[in-house]
């Protein structure tokens, strides 16, 4: 009987631990948090490899980032993709990994097995649970790194990591998270197709959370959500 109870306790403990951490293909371990009915990573993704172990190309120079940007700006078919990553200010740090959107849609999968990059609907569900666009920002933001600290009541622990623009420069006034959403716009005058993706933005000076459409060349953070 004691042996049976011990086995049950070990099983419960294992289940509990599996719900509080998740490991990516690069061996990085992340705490997780439940917000409403969703399970989220409580730190930014920082893997340097896809789920199959293949490396994600890292770019430090503005010149090469700009070359990828030119490709992304002219991309209207997604027939080829150019997934790359970097670190904020090219300084490797725990939460500073930034990825372009091609990493998000790569078939090799950047999130741990059983997890994925969220949609706008999944982010919106979290935001609604936290009281809507005007209230969620403070609850998502950490009480560190921001000029106006957040409360972090959600335990999402969003730090002011920054953002990389298409010209390779780093913007320290915002933190942005990729969604998996593709947007297509057709020019009514010449029929040209323009593609973009959606990010969730947290700004240094703006108290409201908001979505924004950007080109694939941006470097933004990724938070994975459990399937």
C-alpha cells in the first residue's frame, strides 16, 4: 500500500512539474504560467535551433539584416523563406532573442513540442481575461526594466527587451511579440500584393496594449502557448 501511494505521489509530482516548466530543443528551460484557460511561457523564447536541431541563422551586422529585409519587403508569395535571429544590441541575454517572422512559419517549428506561436485570437483571449486592451498592459509588464513599471499581476513577466527594425537598428522603446497571423493587402490601383504579419506591442510610454501589422523583416520576441 505504501509503495502504491509513493508511486501515485511521484506521478502527481511529475505531472505538476511538467506543467510548470517546458524545455526547448536547445535545452533551455522556461517557467510557464496559467492565464485564464491558457498555458503560456513566462519567459521569451531563446532557442537558437529549430525543433529538429537545425540552427537558426544569426545575424549581427546591420548590412546583412538589411539584405534579409529587402528580400522580405519584396516577398509577395512566401515561395521561399529566410528565417534569421539575433539578440538585442547583439548581446546574448536570457530574454533578448529576437526573430524575424520567417522563423515563426518555418516547418521545422521553433516552439517546443506541444507548443506553438499564438494567433491574435489567442492573445486577445488573454487580454480579455486581463480586463481588455487598456488594462492588460500593466498586468503583462514586469515591475522591472520599464520606465513606468508594470504590476505583473498576470505573471507573464514581459520585460522591455526591445525590437529590431528592418534597417537593422534596435528600438528600445517597445517590446513586441510575434503572432502567426499573415495579412494580405491588394493595391486597388495596380493589383500588387503586399504581405505583412501581426505583432502584439507593449510600448514604453503607451499604457494600452495593441496589435500592429509589420513586415516580415522585423526582429521581435516570441512567446509560445501550449497546444
